[in-house]
C-alpha cells in the first residue's frame, strides 16, 4: 500500500501541467483538505495557515497565491476525475 504524506509542505504555486504530476500525487491529502474547507466556507487565511503552512499575516501575497493555485489545482483534479481514482486511465 502506498503511503501518502498527510501534511506535506507546499510549493508557492501548484503545478499547472495538463497531466497529474508527482507533486500532485504527494499532495492528494492537501487537495482533499482544501476542497473540504472550500465546501464548508472556511476562511482562506485559516486554511492557508493550517493546510498550507503559510502565515497570511506575515506573507499575504504568498499565502493568497498558494491558496488560490492549490485550490484551483484540486478542483482541476476532481473535474478531470483523477483525484479520487488515482493516476489510472479514465
């Protein structure tokens, strides 16, 4: 069984490739947490602090950019049908 990192640090910007990347595979849990927080209407600043490990008080632009790009990537992953099914073909 493959073990996914539960709470990995994130890059300043999520990947923007047209296919799932190694980074995406390593951050599946992060993406799920972002999607859940978004669906619950959580404050993005709190999510950035807790999930992305970026303090929006000290680094507001970095936190906002990381949050927006990772949330967009998480949504792309679900829209493409890959997040919950893994890297297998459709």
